[in-house]
C-alpha cells in the first residue's frame, strides 16, 4: 500500500482513470446512505433535519477517512475470529451482520408504520430527539463506510487518492441530499420504494456477513428498473389528473 503522503498519481493518467471510477463508485454507494439519512432526518423539524443530514454525511466522510488511514486494522478485521459449523466468522462479518439486521429491522418498522395507516407526522415527530437520530445515523455510517472503504482499497493503491474521492463524493451527496429528501417526502410511493431498497440492502449485508456473495450489479439494476417504472406511473398519474402518491 502506498504511503498516504505519496502524490505520485497526480502525473499518472491511469491513476486519474482509476480515480474517476472510484469517485463514481463512492457516489453510488453513498446513495444508500443518503436515502437512509433522509428518512431518519424526516422525523425532525425542517431546520433540524437539514442539520442532521449535513452532520450525518460529515460523520460518514470522517469515518471513511479514518478507516482508510487504518488499512492495517482493516486487514486484521477480515481475519477469522472463530468458527461455527466449519464456517469462519471475522470481525467484518459481525459488523455486516449487525448493520444488516439493524437496517432490516428499522426499514421494516417504517414500512409497517406506513402500511398500517398511521398518520404522517409533519415536522418533529414526538419522542424523536436530534441526538437519537444522529446516533442511528452514525451506527449505519460505520457499516456503509466499511463497505465503501473495502471497495476503495480494492480499486486503487494510493490512500491520498482514496481520501480525495471520499471527500468529493461526500460534498456531492451533501449538495443533493436536501433535494433527495424533498423528493422522497413529496412522493409517498417513492418513499416506500426507498424503504424497500433499504430492506434489500439489509438482506445483502446479512448475506455478505454469512459469506453468501450477492452481486451489487443485480441490486442496483433492480433499483434503477423499479425507479424507472415508478416514474412511468408518476407520469401517468399526472396526465390523468391523479395525486402524485
């Protein structure tokens, strides 16, 4: 692994190509995080929600950079800790399992609340604190950051290049986070679709923790296809004069 202080890649065209691919991958992986943060921040008032989104994405950036600077620790995290029925379990597996179960449970609770017909709360929801939302965001940030960092380490060798990609991806997500949150809130069907995606991602994390690899290409294709179909439904409702959701 090249030292974090090395910037030899600046004059290397191949490194710039790898950087562009890494930046695109970081943004794609960050969309999951933005959706989850937007849904959690929606429980707060408008001003607090905006702060929660910005702080949440900032925490995600810091956690990813710290993990990148702890590449040696990450290599130890992948080492087996114990075995269950001839299947080894590492620290990474435990993190993915815990994160997947948390994301699955949180998403299913939100889906049940909406399907059961509970009225939507406007502004701050009762019993929901700013610090509680930030803690939940931080926990999921760690899981999403682990996945992002492992992807980054597999794509490029220069830590400085990885850190730059993470910073730029985070800035991009902060810029678009409010728009994504507003869009999800405006169209309830997209909010349900977003929650369904989070269930899918939770299942994927659990499968990864159990050493059952699921190609992210299939998952992202399913997401894009579902969004495209929902946009067609949205256009049909508009032309028919029906409400958007």
